[in-house]
């Protein structure tokens, strides 16, 4: 069987264009969508990533405000900045960028991001709302997976979908998004034992464990769709996923590459979420309700 | 194979006793744990159920304050009562009893229950906190399942557990509790197609779909543990679960009966949660932190 590569790059451009169009529509309504990224690190690759978000935002007509609090910012300062940004009407979306200074607990901070501005789904309330079907933003990486499935017309309703990984940023929110789409969802993890017990029966396997070579061709059935969320940096600096691509090719029906798959869609979704947040907040203002 | 019946009644007594002991401990610290149940219906069976909670609470040394707002209470009144109870230091636990008056949206109300008093896990924030591993109360019915598994020494770590039902009150929170205990969890539902594809491979099957006779002996493997969360009232007034007991007996290794299984444990957990909430709130007062 020949394995179709599901590139995320063209999808990322489509989503970025959608964000751009929406930003223009908002501008005619007098709203300039604004994303705030709170940073408290001097880690080079993180700063590079944040600047890449800024560039993408600006090219989509979205303001990007980088709030750099320095690598020695305290939890108290971070909390107060997140509260201020949550209350600030000109800010529509907020990201708290990790890593944070040593000793600062991200879990204690994300609760300060107003849910309606929580465009990367970091506040537990966003996850809870997702679970009960109330409007909320899923983490961009989790939504990137369902956007790829939609884009390539891969159905999940009534199908057997196995998610490997149970993190709060990918595995759990993705499971909720898939359940919402009527998939039967199995969540595997490091304590699951032999993965093939589950993955061999799966129509779609999503791997989000952060372990190089975790899934190989022996784990899956012929024709299965494999979505690789892993991003592992090897010692030579190259980026690989959780899937052993060479062994999966020829068995899987389709596979997302790394790089150029799920990860390439994520930033565009942060922008789209920002415009969606701005739209919702401008409606709330018109309705006169608190956002 | 002979099927062991996993009765919940003796476990319920143990938990009720634990709540009682804890209430006594709190009393020596000057705290009388208090549960508030907000009611806005004149449905007879609901009022009967609420009075059964009240009796159980009182016999465990827990105050039970029934706040009956009448069957024509508005959403606004309900919201304001929930906010007041959330702010009232003498109240430790809050339940919003359903059904609510026609047109009143429970989803819009449960967000007003302070998470630290949300002893039946109704606020989406409680579910989100459960998902990210922060302290929170699971819905009592979901916790009743894990309490039964623990009580009868049925391990789930590394085992294949299938949950049938994806509700916000049982299926989803239970999946999170089981993942937390290292089970591999599959969530099936009305769109899953042939259930036996999943349930035949399961070590433990939990059925929480609300459909009489949904799971029968042909669905499971010999020795599987079957937990029946269903409570269906037949036209003759009798109560049955989602499991076809007669056909499962002799195949399942163990089975919870209905009535006398999961449901019988639930009320005792509402009481235990109330004492846990009271303990946590008294500590927070000592620490001088806001609860």
C-alpha cells in the first residue's frame, strides 16, 4: 500500500488566510484583533518561536504584543500581568509561554487567563468547558489534529481512534474533540503495556507521547491513518516525531510528516483563535454583556 | 464461572462511617460541616431523594440545609442563591438538584458553584481540574465506581477498561479518574457501532448509558468485571441497570447489582466530599488564604 503524506503546510496557509480575512472583517468593524504573549525566559529557541508567532500574526493583520517579563519574573508578577491582560478590552487573546522561571508554577497561573481569551486552551476551565460542550478554545495542537483530519476528509464518526498520550495539552483535549465528533476513543499511555493490542484495531492512531520511534509499522493495520504529534529534537539538532516513518510507510494509508505536519498548523490556529475571540468579544460588547 | 456480586451497600456504610468520624473530628475543631442542597422542583421522587440525602447527612453529623426555591424559581434567583452560598463561610458543600424549572439552563448555573464547595463535580471547572490533576471533586457517581473497584481490590492500572457512555456526569469524569489510575481507557457511546468489538477485549466494562439491556453476556469475555451505572425505572416501577444481568451471570467474573450497587454508594460520597470540603476550607482559613 502506498502511504499518502498528509502535509500540514498548505492547510496552515489556508487557516492563516482565514485568520487574515477575519482580521480584515474585524477591522472594518473598528476592531484590531490583538494577541498578547507573556514571556519569562531567555531560552533562545523559545524566543525564536515567540518571534515566529509575532511575524505570522503581523502578516495576518493581527497585533502581537510580546510582554517580556524577564527570566527572573515572580509568580506574583506573572499572575498580576495575566489578570490585567484578561481585563484589558484591547487584548483578545492571551498565551502564557513556557518555560517559566524555576519555581514558578504554570498550573497556578493559567487559571488567571480569562477563558474567553484563552486561545491556547491553557486554563483548566477551558478544558472543562470543552468536556461539557460549552464554547471554549482547545489547545491549538489538539485542534490541529482535527483540522488535519477534516482537511483530508478522514472521517472519525463511529470509527476506532486510538490516542497515545494523556497530557492536558494534547491527549486529553484531543480525546474530547474526537468524542464530540462521535469517534470511539481509546487513550493509551506509558502504562498501557503492548500498544499493538489497541493500535492494531484502530482506524486512526494519534501519537502524542514525545518518544522517538514509539510507533512502528508492526503496531498498525494496513491502511490505518497515523497522525504524529511528536516533536523530538535529536542530538544533531534535527526534528523527528514519535513515529518510525520508514517502517510505517507502505503499511499506513496516510501519515503526517514531522516536520511539516501537525506542528506546522499550530501557529495558524493560534491566529484563527485570536480572531474568533475578537469577534466573540466584539459581539459581547454590542450585546452589553460582560465578556 | 461463578459471578461475584459486588454489593455497594456495605461499602456505603463504611464511607458513611468515615464521613461521620470526620464530621466528629471537625466538630472538635469547632467546625460543623454543612451541605446545602438547592431545589427548584415539586417532583415527588426528587423531593424524596433530597430528603434521603438530608436524613443520611444528619445521621452522619452533617448539617443539611435544603434551600427550596419552588418550582417557578428563575435562573436569576438560582444564580444569586448559588453565589451567596458559595460566599457563605458556614456552607461547605453545595448541590444544585435537578430537574430545574422549564427554561432554566443548568449549564449556565453550575459555574456559580465555588469549585471548593462543588462536592458533586457539577462546575465545568471541577472537571477541568480533574483533567489536569488539580484538586477537585469528581461527580459522586463517577467516584462511586472507582471506590467500588478499590473496595473489591480490582486493579485497573495497565488494564483495558471500556466505559460505555460519554456524559459529563459519569462517562467523562470516570474516564479521567481511570486514566489517573493508569488504566487504558476506551470510551464507547451510541455511535460506536458493535460494542463487542471493544468490550470483548476489556478486563473491566463500565456501563453508564441509561439503556436497559444494553450489555449482555455476548458482549464480554469470561471473567470480565462489569460495573453497571444504569438506573432505569421500568413501567412497573422497578429499577434496573443497563446490564442484562441474567445473561451476564456465569460469564462475568464480577458484577454490580442494580439496585444495591453503584447507586447505593453515591449518597455516602456526597457526605464524605462535604467533610473533605469542610476540612480543606478550615485549613484554608487557618492559612489565611481565600477559599
